[in-house]
């Protein structure tokens, strides 16, 4: 897919290329913020949503964190790069150097970049942000439930086991300082909060203040942080020159709300992958923009590349440039099939308003596992949902739309040969498992 080089022409005249700010939270549910209906007070986010573009359908790169973050930074499915699941501190792998990150893509254009917060794409030195294109790293190498939790600056450990309660405060101060120090040059700031991932940590200024429990306290402190960072853009006179994005890496775990959506973290139902999303750029993104189309974390790479005028990397991107939807120029964009993976296993696919479930695990990852272990099983009869009229995935309608089912199945079969051998092998194994005789509409048996 060729880049849309005219994207820059839709920016207002500026003294330099646009800055990019991405605020990514951890395990925040679709229903956890005010502008999607939460009881938790998030006035700063609500203000941004009203003043910019708010997507009702925006998707994480995966239902768990490491692969979702890999998808964001590269614009590619994480299964293409060997990151199918969570990376642990003892793991020897990380984001491969064959991949191009947003920071690496922007660097030849004179951008400086910083990763502040949670990394979680490999904790060995060769995988840390400063070896993946970022000029500065201040944060932790993995999730806050993995101890000890070192707070690092670049490759140096500043605190061997940092206090989780104060991370939001520390990240916010570092982000504000970075904006002030780099206001006169184009930058990419990736602010990756640990909250509201378990264990929940809130500073004394916010603990107990929401009157809705510690989870809400944590979310309200995160909202405060958003306000501080965006205010720093305004105070530095660069808010209009900065595309600011807020979203999350996957759905909520046992706390938090997915709204009325079915499913939660680690599931490929909508509640596990649909996220709150706001894009803010005064004088460029019209207030109240609310496209009906959908976007993905993988779309940020090509969108940023087109706005900055950067060449696309050699490896093909899976995301698309969603700038026309952000500006309200187009309400929706045509795109090929969007695939939903859990580990190396394909489970769902989406085309337009239609989502087809083709496989599902026999157990949730945190439940007691069956004797045969956790296995991805084919659905003898694929389940079809129209997400525009049934976001809750409550009304299965494959019998009424056999042509849609077949079209999505054909697109799956066309897409998978471009994936690594392990993805194709797992798909063949899944299709070979039969829990009941194949029915009308089922995927054909492997050849």
C-alpha cells in the first residue's frame, strides 16, 4: 500500500513538522472514562474528546499488553515479529531489530523521541527503547506486577524496586519536562502509563478521593496526568502543532469496565480489544469529530509517517492512514480484513461492520485449565455479528448472511500465507480439531 503523501497538505501552516504525543494506558476498559459513560470523573479526557476526534470503534493491537505495544510501535501484527503474548523479565526475546519503530521512522527527519513509562517489549539492554530508536527512556521495563520493578533512565537503574504508588506522578513530571525542553524541535513523546494495571497504585493526593474505590482513584490520577501534559503543550505554545492521542493497550482485567461490550482482557470479544480513543490537534482536528469507521493501534504508524512526510519501511504495514477520519474529511475508510489474534492463534476477523468468530479457546487464561490444557478450537459454525448495530456481540446472524461469512473466510485464507510459518501451522492445527461435525458455513477442512 502506498503512502498518502498529501496528508501534510491538510495541516495548518506550521513552522515545522508536527509533534506526536501518544498517551497509552494499561488495561483501561472501554467503559472506564467519562466520555464513554463511566461514573469515574475524567474531566480532562472529556474535554479533549469534545475538542477533538473521538472514535467509538478503536482497537488495541492484541488483547494483552506486549503484542499490542509491538503493533502500535511498528504498524504491524505482532504475530509477524514473534511477539504473540506477554514478555516476562526472564525471557530472552524482545522487539526484533528487523522491525522499524515510529521513533526510528521519524529520526532521519530530525525528530527527537522519548519513551516515558512502561516499555514491556524486552528487558535485556539490546531491546530497551534507546536501542529501538528512542533518544531517551525514563520508566520501567515491564508490567508493575513483575518484581523487582526497576525505574530506569536510559540503560541505568535509578531505583532497583520503585514505589508503584508514585509512578504516575513521576511519569507526568518527566513528560512535562520533556515537552518544555523540546518545544523548539519536532518530537515524538510516547507516554505509557502503568495504570490501571494491577497492582493498583495511586499517590496520597488521589487515594480515596474518587469515593468509588482504588480503581477509580487510579483512573482519576491518570486523567489529571493527561491534563498536566496537554497543558504543558499549551504553555509551550505547541498544542496546535502537536497531534495528541490517548488510548489503551487492551481491555480491563477483573476490575474496570468494558462498558456494555462482551469480554475482557485476553479475550477477542470486543471488550478485550475495543478501547477509548481521542485525537486532539486544535485548529486542525475539528471539535466533535466522531467518525463511524474504525481504527487500530497499527494505524498510528502510517498516519504519523504520512503527516511527517516519512518514507514507509521496507516491511509491509498492516495499519492504514486514518488521518482523513481524524479530520472529519471521511466518515469511514475502506480497508482489508482486520485479524484478531490471541497468541499465534487466529480467532476472529472483521470486514466493514462485520466480525466473524472462527475459533475460540476452551478456557479463559486465568481460569482453572482443563486436563488437556488450553487449546484453540474451531467453531463448527462461525459466529457473525454486525458491530455497528450489535456492538455487544449478542445476536449471531451467520444464517442470514452466508455471503458475508464466505467473503470473510476467503479473505482470511488469502491473508494468512503472508504470516510466519508458526501462525500458519497453528491455524492448520486449529482447523484440524473438530469438536462436532462441520456444519453449513464452517471453515473448510485443511487440505
